[in-house]
C-alpha cells in the first residue's frame, strides 16, 4: 500500500512538473525600458548586456530588448503581452496595472548617492531654472515649463498633482505654456539651451548630467522638490508563467557582484525586491481630484 501511495505521489509530482514546463514553453523573453534618457537602443543593449546574459543563462532562452518610443508604448506592450518584462516608472506601472491587475512589480534599483538624490530607494521631482533666471516660484508665473512624458511620474504626474495643489492652480494656469519634451534628458537639454524657462525632471537624471560633466552644481536653481517617490519598478507581464518569474527573481536578486557593470551604468548600487505596497502612496495621489482653475 505504501508503495502504491509513494508511486502516486511521484506521478503527481512528475505530472505537475511537466505541466509547469508546458505552461512555460516560451522561446524568448522580451524586455522593454521606458525612454527616460536620450540613449539609443544600441547603448541600452550595451549597458544591459550583463543582465541580459544573466537572464538568458538562467532561463535557457534568448532575452532581447524591444525598442520603445514613449512611456505609453511600453505600457501598451506590457499590457498586451508584446513584452514579458518592463522597466517602468512608478506612475506608468500604476497605469499599466489599472489595465491589467496581473502586472506585478518584483524588483527595483538601489540608487547610488548623488548631489540631488540621496542614496537609497527614493528620488524626487525637481523644478529647475537656469541659475541666472528666476530664483523664486513667484518669478516663474507666466513662463514656459517643460514636462517629459504624460505618463512620467516626476516629469508630469507628480508635478500636475502635488505642485498644482501647493500652488493652488493647475500647471496650465500657473505657467503660460506647458510643453512635453519626450524625456527627462530632452527637458534638461531644452532648459540648458534656453528653449524653456523651467523644467520638472527626475532628480536622478540631474545627478546623471552632473556626473557626466554636462552641468555643475551651480547650473540650476532648484525651486521645488516633491515628496520622495519610490524608485522605478521592474515588472512582470500578466501572462508570464510562475516558473519563469521565480527564475528571473533569482537571477536578478542573487549574486549581484556579477552585475556590477550593469549597476554602474544605471547609477545604482544594487537590486532589491519590490511589491505593489511601495507604490500605494503614489496611487492615492493619482486618485486625488485634479486642481481646477
């Protein structure tokens, strides 16, 4: 009798394993990244290569980066199943999850210390002007401001909610003109070139410009800072099978010394687990009624 029970357990175990592998019969893994920067796809692939190689080895399938032209295109791709993993901004994750509740954050980068951003897991939206221009919020009234992308957290969503609430006016009333540049880097470039008077950008991108020598600590005035925002999540698509999720988590969260080159390129010191709980405060902010004129 015991032999029969043992055989039954073994058969169930083998069957379960076979079914799990059948559900995970995937030929490749597709990866999308929100276009926060001006980096080309070739540069992104080069920076991400250590991680792509790690994932490909762990999964036994090719891993490729899918080019993205906007935040919305990455949201559409992860919702539709066009990609399996995405690096999203906090707000774009919330927007994607509203369309498919199965989308799941599983990791986030630990930010390296910077002049504009403290080390850890949070960054901020900054309102910047050139040092020689407006030095007060009152002096910015009626000027032109750059946002990055409508789905950007620090480049649109948080300024529209948090700054507008503090100013008592929507951005379109406080400023004479609001333009979307397409990315944080393009907003910074427009500000440096004098094409806009101010810009809302992510503090981590300002640190990246400082570290690359494109600006100094005295190039900009910081006229406003948002409350801290938990950093960008890596998310699983809703149709990705549990076995692959488990292996991807292990590959990204374990033995990070082998990902040193990737982390350095991201101005990060590590990768930590993440869940929806870290982004719940932002969800509550996004649910608030917009400021009306």
